[in-house]
């Protein structure tokens, strides 16, 4: 009876969809023809008829026809999309027609609903959803005492489905669209239904209706290379002996790649870290030593000159540095210099896709993918293994490539460091509690899903490939697997497919993979999808003291900007519609709404904002690089600079995921006018409004706004050619705005006119007309002494340039000298 009702329900929905399609394809054109008629003339009009039509009032009939034209175009576009989707469904292919993307999506959904309602469904013995035949249970792998045996315990039904791909349902998915995207043929949706009918899901519901699937459900997909129905339903896994490998220690620095990085090294404390981690620590020490040396001040002449040795690094840091350099010497290569290490570290922009956890029993590395990581570690050696994982991620955090989220309690257990110390470690986010740590992970997921929807991208990797300067690090939650934190984190990961997030849990982790680590840091047993890779592997491990020493080193390489004192310039009254406002007329500075002082943005980041202010329509990467790095071949510098600037603005405003600097479809970068405002843009808008003003008060209002923005030459302190070419035209524009406003207010407020002209004189002392206007108002107000003083200042300026005043200026100065002195 349940099946009968389900079939009837599908038929009713199919009938509704069919009626809707009939109304759209037949009803819309019929209605347009009935009420608006044919929109175009049936014969070519004569010149006289066209002239009379243009000179006469527009009839209501013509207006109705004009309004009907967009509806005709929309109907035609939908009809084309419908035909394309029907053809694509029949052929089992995907077809994308430019400009028809949204309409194709609607058409595909309607066709899929109609197909699900009409085509027969055979669910076989799954007619009773309450008792499903297949219950997914994670595999369990155990390392037994016999080194030649690996015990595999697996439910019978699970072995037949363990190697099938799984699709995590996203918002807007249907069986039709999943089959079309993952299998290449939307008509294969019935196989997905057969394979998953009756399956219980993580939210406690069972999959009993092919028309209803919920985000976060995990659906197994049929194998593409053979029919899933040919596979046996039951297959027992029998332990079989394997060849006994010779005992191998953890690979040492002798196992090298061409770049001089091996697999792992052992420290005097007993820690074992990946060689790539040692390379990162060596680069961090080189950068910390460089920053310490550049800040050194030479002693005064009264002080003695002495040779003082540098303070040695922590033993763990020194051991990693020596092991890394020794790996080069062992292969006869020259170890890299500090400069090479710093340059290589600064040029690293690629987001790491995986992390090496350790080495397997045959010496191969054990890697785990960070995107979608769902791993729990428990046992006596779990904490040390997690520390090695955290250190590996944080030593790659430069240029915002990785982010680790931990609660204060978990961070204290793993590092023994206080919150203040940990707050300076790049890439580490420490929250007050485990729930807040999950909140942060959920915030990242929400932000990235919005970005994926806006950019129409499949995953975060596509966004990074499109704009390498965007701040989209690999984000991993490291937390204790408590009941509350575990359930929430599992839900976030289930709905965060494609968002580049993952979780490493301290404890049992049923939703993913759990590995049990012994005191010797070998994996004794494992359960879950990653179990075959992890069982019997020896994991990298780091002691609490070694991790703290390495993190203190990483915290010391923060940019010098954090050491700079705050400017004393007070924040202007906030009148701007954008959260960020940049002053480029005068000394450049960046303000954020709600903050008293300007941001600590210096150097090329500030230059980039000035350049974008001069190019509101955008500029290519090549043009920007030529301006900021003239004559230098393009490299990583631009994307690294852009990533740091975006991060600084995002952190100061609290607008997570806001790019601020947008990459357009035409491959140009421009400042987002909704997020960043410039005084230069406001100035141009004000003088444009002043030109269009129809009355004197309106023009005074617009010019007053422009006068308040006249700050001087653009990009003061920047001496590059791209700024110098723009300076004089903008100075002239500011002087003209001040002069025009002075003329308008002179009659009612002569004092204000004097102030405006004096400001214009200081901006451009070479324009003699401004001096003359100022002198005439002073004379008119009876301030002859002030006028003579102004005249003397003008003569002094001209004499410094070794030029004579213009005739009209000379005549005014002579007449001023002949007039009697009067006290103003």
C-alpha cells in the first residue's frame, strides 16, 4: 500500500509539472498574442508614416507591444533552454548555453521531476524501508601480534559496498542532477535510488522517497566501469598472510628528494618530525634572525665595540635546522643561505592539499587530505601525534595558507603556552571554548558556501585557481571529541563539502576514521575509510616542549608592521557609506569604521590602494606589477601582497570572506566600491554634482563637500612616475574647487572666502591668480597691512624661482605699495 501511494504521489507531481510546462509553452504566447498582438509592424513603414509616428503621441497599443517584447524574449530563451535540456537528457550529456544558465537550471529541474514521476522504479526487495538490507558500518582494522597478519573485521553487507564512491547531498541537489553531474547521465538516477533505498542517514531519517533528499545525506553511487548488480551481496574478508618486511626505522634525513627534503628526522628529545617541517622551521629561524639584525642599532661613539655572539635557538629548533642542512651535505649539495630560505618561504602561495602523518610499515609516507579531513586519534601516543600535525600545519601558515582552530583548553594541553603567546602565532586561532571553535569552523563554512554560490564554483580550489591572491586557507579544527563538540563538528563537515575544511579530533570519532596509537606511536588499530592506510603506521610525534619552542619561533617572525607605533592622526568623523575609507589626497592613510586610529598599513600595500584609487575601473595584474615593481618579471609578489592586504582589511572590519579587491571577468582588479571608499572618488563626485547643480545653494553644498576633501598632492611620499603624472591635474582641480567656493561665499562670508583662498594658495603657490584674489579681498576689508604681507610672500616665492610677476600681478603689487597703511 505504501508503494501504491508513493506511485500515485509521483504521478500527481508529474501531472502538475506537465501542466506547468504546457502553461508556459502554450499559455504565455497565447496570452501575449491575445492581449498585445504581434509586436512588430507587418509591413515596412514609409518615411512619412515613420515621421508622423515619431511626432505624434505614443498610442497605448504601441506601448503595450513594447512592454510585451521582453516577455517574448524571455519565453523564447526558456523554450531554447527546455529543448537543450531535453536533448541533453536523451543523449546523457551536459550542454551549457551562454547566458541561459539560470533558465537551464529551471528547465533541468522540471524535466527531472517529470522523469522521476513517469519512469518506472523497481526497488526490488526494498519495499519495506523500515528494515533496510544494507546498514553502513565502518570497517575496523587491527594490527595483531603476528607481524605477518592484519585482522580485518567488517560486516558482510559492508564489504560489497566499501569501494563505492559517496556523494554528500548539497542544497538544491536531486537524484537527477546528481546522476547528471557525477555519472554523466541523468537517467542513471534510478541506480542511485536502488543502491540507497531504505538506507538510514546521519540525521536519523531513512531514504524512502526518491523525490526527497536532504543536505548532508550520504548517497552511494554505482560503479561506472561495471553494473553494481553483478557484485555479490555478501563477501567475507579472510585474513591472508603477507610477506614479512624487514624491520625499518623511521626514514631519516638520508632519504632525500632532489630538493634536499627527506621524510623524517629524530630530535634529541625523542620527537620525530617530517623533513618538510624541519625545512619550514629553518626558514622561520632565518627570517627571525634577519628581522632581529635589521632592527639592531649601532652603539654610540662613547660605547665600546665588542663581539657578542648571537643567542642560540631552542634545542629543538637547532636540531631541526642542523638536520635540514645536513641533508644537503649528505648528497653533496650546498645548503641554502638565509636569503634563499626567506625568499622561498615568502614565495610560497600554494595552499597545502595534504599533510604527512608518518610512515607506513614499508617506508611509504602516510598522507591525509586536508579538505574534508575527518580523523580521530586516541591512545597513549595520540597527543604527541596531534602536536606533530599541528606543527606541520602552522609552519606552512605564511601568506595565510593554513589556519588551525583550537579551544583554549586544548591548546594548553598540547602546547603548555598561554593565550597571549599563542595569539601571536600566525595561522593559529584560539577560542575560549570548544563550542566557539566549532562556531569559527561553521563561520568559515558559511562564508565559503556563499562565495561558491556567488562565483558559481564547484569548490574552494576553483576559487583559489581563479584568484591566487584571495585569502582562502586550508582550515582544520583540532578539538577534543566531546559529545557536544563532536556532534556539531560532524554536522559542519557533512555540510561543508567543497569548502576546504577538516577536523582532527582527540578521541574516538565514529563519523569519520579513528586510529588507536600506542606508546611507541604506532597505530595499533583503525576504524573508518582511512583505516587501511593508517594501520601499523608509525606517526610523527612531537613533545610538548618541542612544540612550544617551535611555536615561539613562528610567533617571532610576524611582520614589522606590528612593531610600529600608532599614528597620532585622529579618525575623521565617519560619514562614509563603506566600512573602509582611504585618504590618498595628501599622506595616504586607511581608516576603518569604529576605530580611532588609522590601520597599520604601510609600504606596497598602501601604494596598491593609491593605484586602485587612480583606476576605479580596474587594472590588470601586469599593469599593477609594472607600477609597483617596475622592470621586474612577474612572480608571486602581487598575489602575496594582495593576500596580505585583503587579510588586514578583513581582520580589521570583521567582514569575513569580503574580498575588498575584486577580480573581474575581464581579468582586472578593482577596489569594491561597496567595501572601500576613497577621498579621491568622493572629490570627483562632489565637483561633478556641483557642475550639475541648478541653483547657488546646491552648488555651495557640493563645493563645500569637495573643499573638505582637498588634502594636497595625491600619494604624498610616493615618488613613482604613475603618481607624479596625476599630481598636478589633481592639484589644479582642488585649487579650482576652493576658488569657486570662495567666489560663491565672498558676498555673505568674506572671512570664509579668505580661508578658502589661503588653502588654495598653499596647495599651489605658483598660481598668481589665487594670490591676487586673496590680496583684493584683504584690501576690500580694509586690511592693507595683511595685503602687503601677502604681497611680500608672493614676491619672495617668485624670487626663489628667479622669475618676475606677470604684468597684472605687478600692477596690483605696485598699487598696493602706494596705498596708505591701515589697520584691519
